[in-house]
């Protein structure tokens, strides 16, 4: 009896035969994904003040995504990436000057447009999640969540109806959800001016609805019908799925960051990687769920397709 010969044994990441070129990591960007990200990064101007750029921006971004996904320490970055002080320098600079936030918001608008939705959402879902903190997290920014029995920090997020991140606030785990919801809703009102409806759970009942009404937002509570059994709650399951997306990145499963802003940046990079992957998908994969609605392909996606794919892609005015 003959057996089918396989291509060979599976090799662990980083192992290769003699003479074989080194392979990339699963977190590395494809060319299509890089073309989605690069227009939103600061352009290098020759002759400007400071040290000249040595490492290409793509290597810097891939190093940040590797660290975010693998969860390693900065000093443990593989030598196939730029030196860790260089990578961290870009990470901190893009975090502080707003480059990361602008990149994330621009990709979110493109993903919504590619799905046939308005780039600016009008409804949001809010929730929180407590995560344990490592010994690198200072005592003033951590706390004890007695309900979840977690010593660490708490991330409060707002997402749209697709589960895309709109706003995030990092606090100590001891901060109550209704107290942290005020800065969360304020950030949401400041960055997404069209939000009018907020879905939340029963923890947010109280004076928060009155405070939200002052910003022309309506807080709608989605209660549990059976508090002692699992059930998929309308609207609220969307934000739970977003927490699952974020937790796929090991750097966000536990909080290792000294600064709350760094943990927020790791969350934004996790969602940026997810949205870049969606925008770089072929049209027959990314818009299959919209075919019956006669949706059109976003102009942002057309430039990433091959000539044959562009010819068959739905265009404005042509319903398929």
C-alpha cells in the first residue's frame, strides 16, 4: 500500500535549511497591506533637522506589529528587525504626536466605506474589560477590581455597530465603569461628532444618561433577561467580539506598559492590523456579504486590485 508523500516536516518559526533564505513572520505585512498604511505615516523630508532615517518605515511597523502580536519584551525583538531602541522611539513618537490615532481613524473610515456604510458612525456600544498588570506597571496606575478579582488596569472602549474601535480610555481596575464612562463619552463626542445613540449594560445606569444627554447622546441600556445564564445580548455582543479581537494580540492580554497611553497604543495597533488586513483582501472575499445588496467597491480598494479584479469589481451606478 503506497502512502502519499508529503512536502516535508513542518518547521518551527525561525528554523530553515542550509542555504535557504530567511522567512518572514506571520505578523509581517503584505504589499497590499503596506500600501494601505504607508500614506498615513509621516513622510521623510531629506535635510530636515535630526538624524537621517536609516531604517525603512515598513520594517519599523512590522517590528511593532510583531511585538504586539507575540507579546515579547522590547529587548527581545529578533535581530531581523531594527534595533529595539529605534523601534520604540518610533512607537513613542507616533503615539504622542497623533500619527497612530490618525492612521487608525483613517483606516476605520475606509473599512466602513468599503462595507457600504457612512464613514462617520451615528451609534456606538460601550463596555469595559479588566486585565491583570505585570510588575512593570506602577502602583499609581493600577488597582483592584473586586468584582472580577483582578489586580491591574481596566480598558473602557466604544465601538461602532461593526465592532470597529471609536474611543478607548485606560484606568486603574478599581475605577467604576460609570465613572470612567464620562471621559470615554467625552472623547467619543470630541472625535465622532455624529454619535447620537449609545448602547450599554446595566452597570451604566444612573446619572450618566443625563450627562450624555447634554452632549446630544441617548444612552440605551440593554439588560440581561436571565442574570444567571449565558445569552447573546442584542447590540452588546459586538463589543465583546472586539475584546476578543484585541486579545488575540498577546501584548494586550496582560498589561505590561508603564504608561496607560502605551497600552492604548497597543490596542490601536491591534485594530490597525485587523483593518489593514480587511482592506487588502481581494474584492471577491471582502465584499461577498454585500453582493446581494448591490454594494459597490470602495475606491480605496480599487487601487489594490489586479486589472482583472478591477474590471469585475462593482462600480458606482452598476448593481450586481
